């Protein structure tokens, strides 16, 4: 039987909720401040975020730092043969998987990212190395790959010349057909952590939009678009059609709305309302946000795509349905790989 992502998600959510009862409801619902005893609080995108959260929590519990938790949590998804994250992800129009990732650390407002990187198993680790080992924030393309190799990060052989030749042969036909976004041909793991010490960190990683033009960079590696962490306020992560996030500095907007006093969920909703007011696509943006704040509140909102997010504390882990604006078409589960833009 063909299973839609929605039915899959519903079953997963039931499994989690059925197995674990939230401790007195503390930190359980979006917008509800967590008791400090329930920190760390980990929030991430999509059902695959549950595994990422579990690894992030385990990392913290075995003495790892906030950044270790973000990196290890995201590496979990990058390693999991996910169809839209890591080297198993969706190829571009040239048949090449080009990956985007970023990481931010609240204290010191540090950031690092890699864009359109090829053949590197863990782009999130490359992003962290950019942040920690270079004076830069973002490295792209071949330079990013060279840096990752120099740093000793795991890599696979890439034969860009052969792939490029194949691409040139197909390109004429592809030019004739306009590139259209199709729901279900992209996804991102974005993971945010509020530490027991009240500090924040976050990261994200994706193969981006299937069939994108070679060299296309999405929102994920761009600070303030796919990810934003402000240690004074909170953090936000995005998933969905990057072009609709980048034009609004989406996660920066969410964090700024939290700075003005909105709780995370209302900030996510308000950002989407504001974006959809201006956008020719209206609410059909195919954009989802997750956010948490310094007080331990969390939330999410989605426009134009059904979305679930994973929330984990030491006491509980569950998937929650994101509230949304406009209609929320179901993204087909497992349908990503073969959908062409
Ligand atoms: N935001 C990602 C991109 O456009 C893809 C996704 O999260 O669905 O590259």
C-alpha cells in the first residue's frame, strides 16, 4: 500500500505519544515555557528530526557541548540515506548532489556554512570547521570541498567532468522546459538546541531543491535565511522552498519578531503572514519554520506544505503537527527522488 507522508507521520506521532507521557505537560506545548529542569530543549524539522534530536540529546548527556549536539544530531540524518539530506540526497540538473549546510553558536554570535559542496559526507562538520578554523563565515563549491578535504573530513570520489558532459548533452532539452518547484522534492534537517546553561545553538543541512541548476545555493547556508541564532532572544530554522525563504531573510525575521515579544509559534506565524502578504504566491509559499526562545518556549508554522516537527527534552520526545496558514498540501513520503522540477 502506498503510504503518504501524512499517514506515516500520524502513525509515528501516535507511537511516540503512546509510549511516553509528557511530564506534567511541562515544556510540552508550543508557547509553553519549559521548566528549567526540562532543559536541554531540542527542536528540529520533519519526522526524521526525531533521530537527530535523540542523538543530540545523547551527545549532551555524555558531556558533549551544544555545538557537538547540533553537529552529531545533524550528522545522524546526513548518514541515514535520507533522500534530501547528505550524499544520498537529491541531485541537481547535472546529476550531481550539491549540499548546503550551516551552523551557529549563540555565545559570540558565531556562524559557519558551506554551499554547493560536493562529495563531502558531512557538510555540517565542514560548516563547523569553517566557523572554528577560518576567519570566514561561508565557503562555496570547490573551495569548500578543498577545505573539507584539507580538514580530513570524510569524502567520496566525484567525477564532475563526466557528469558535466552528460549535463551538457541534456541541457538543451532542459532549457526548453521551465524549472518548476514541485512539493516533495526537497527537505532540510534544521536543529535548534537550548542548553541547560541557557545558551543557544543551531544547524541545518540539505541537498536542496531536486534538479536545481548547478551552483544554485538555497537558504540553508545563508545566515538569517535557513538558520538564525541570537543568544539574547532565540533561534529559528527553516525548511521548504529556499527561494521563498531567502527573499525575506526568513529566520532572521522570526527571531526579530520574538525579540519584539512574540512567543516562538506566533513569531513563526506572523513571519509567514507577512511574507505571504507581499508574495505573488500568497500563502502557497511551501515554507515552514521552527523556533525556540531563551525562555524555553518553542513553536512552528507552515505555509503551503503540511509539516511536522520534533521536540525533545530529557523527559519526552514527540512529533507535533505544525499550525499553518493557507492550505497545506501533503508532501508525499518517499516521492522525492523521482520527481523532476
Ligand atoms: N530549503 C531547502 C532549499 O531550498 C530545501 C528544503 O528545506 O525543503 O534548499
